[in-house]
C-alpha cells in the first residue's frame, strides 16, 4: 500500500505551497488532510476552495445575503 507524505508549507512541492498557505490562513494551522493532499496541487487547490467558501460568502455585499438566502451573521 502506498503511503502519502504529510507536507509542511516549506517542504511541499512548489505548486502546492500557495494552497497550503491559504489553508493555514483559513484554519490557523495546516490540517492533516490538506497536508496529505499537497502531493497533488490540483486536488489540494480544489479542497482549499471548498474550505474557503464561507470566507468568500462573507465578502458579499449586504444585499446579496438576502439573494442567497443567508444572513450577515452566517
């Protein structure tokens, strides 16, 4: 069975470093899942985008909260 390495931001492949930095910004640490997904920059970037969705929503204009059915406190 293949073993996947858990990368740190400094040790990750160059293409994965921005994704790990973004995950660290979102969570305050690099979560284990993202550390392992750093083996594949494409997979990592997709996962980071999923995790960052609430942050994207929080930057929406106040009127758009009603449009998308949320509240400003979400």
